[in-house]
C-alpha cells in the first residue's frame, strides 16, 4: 500500500470534531471550554460534525452507526477541514468500519487524531488507504486543565511540523479521574522509559490500543506488519497482566509478525496491576520477542500526558532513545 502523508496544520486552519465512539454529551462544559480555547491558541478554529451533538445519545451513549459513519465522511469530504479530532473513546467504533467509503477518504487525505477505541478507525483507514493517521489526544483530552503541557507540546510537534521528533519521558504522570475534578489532581514522578530489551531497530509504525487492534485480526482492516515494522501498543486498566499477555501473544502468532523489528509499550494504568517485573517476565517468555528491542513505560495510552504518534510514520529505536519521523 502506497503511503499517504496528510498535510501539516498551520494557523488559520479549521478542524472538525467527530464522535465515532462515545458521544459529546459525556464531555463537561468546563472541558469543552478549555479544549476550544487551547485549539484557538494554536490558531485553529473548531467546528462539530452535523451529528456530533448532545442530542445524539442512545442507550449505549453514542449516535447510530449511520450517524457516526456519516460524520467521518462529512469531515473527509469537506475541503475546508484540515484535521479531524475525535471526542473520546469507548467500545464500539469498529461497528462503523464497513460503512466508510475508503476511496473517498483516500482521495481527501487529512489528519485524523484520537486514541483508545478509535484505534479501530485509525487502523482501518491506514490499512485500506495508506493514509498516515495519528494516535494521540482526543478533543476531550485537550480539555484537561492541569498536566496537559507535554500532551500539547508533542501534539504541535507532530501535527504542525515536518522535523523528526525525539521522544523524551515526561517529568510526571497521572492516572486519576481528572474529568470528575479538574482541580484536585494526583501527579506521580516519572521514573523514565523501561529498557526491557536493549537494541536498535527502525521501521514503519503500526499499533494503537492492543485489545482494540486485535478486533481487526483476520480482516483486511488490520494494517500489515510490513518489512521492518515498529509495533507501538498500549492498553487500559481492564488489561490485567494475564489479559495483556494473551493479547500480545495473539499478535505474535500472526504470520507477518516476523517483520516486527521493535516493540514500544505505553504506560500501564494502575488498575491493570502491571509492574515492571511482571512485564519483563511476560516479554522474556515470548520467543518471538527474544531478538528485538523492547521499550516500555512510554508516555502514551490511558494515562496522561499523551504522546501523539503517527501510525504509518517511521520510528527509530536505540535502547532508550526513540525518534519519530512523520
């Protein structure tokens, strides 16, 4: 598949907000106001897709399949829209994948950014069109009052500039329920990246949220592990060590996993009960990973802050040094 790199953002551009998973009604007014001010400070104007409204909220907390798919297509078709951001994650964005027109998306390439359950949408678009997509903060993530500096810094480095980005560990991180109380926060000193296997590797970035990515196994919507792939994954608090182990093993069993040359793992939430010791045990007991570098505790996934990662971009690993090229 020929790679398509979307145009970078610049001041004056318009972005459109969509809800492929959970709906807008979930997002508090304070969060919305902070997010929109931050986007304005970046020089961006914000509009919402026609069906991305508080009223589109069914028993599962989202719009219909047709409404959610329609909003994605509206955003791609609108020539005035230069980037698309998702509201938040959830559990069901894979419902809409068969309802997207991938030829239209391919003909109208632009930035699309989100994470978690949005992995299904990003991966399918990457697989079906070759478009580089972005695993990064939601619209709601930008509405975090405190502890958002790292997230905003890397978002702008990835989406506004072409230069390679050297990824550094954040000074501190959080796994609290910030959306319930924006003022009372708990921040934890970061002990840096974990080098689980030393080594050098480089290649095309594939991945996202592990349990969501695995929903695409056996379909044409799962991006291939082409020659020289860097797999970048993370998972939620529900992903216990046992669940993470078997989900990672499912990827290792893929016929093209032999093309994975390096593995980067995002920080685990406290609820997962994953420790460095347990993770090292899991990694060291997989023969498929024996000869490749493995770096963990990187700042992306379901803790904050959140690194923005170009899926389809190029990563260079050298022990604890990680450089991303868009």
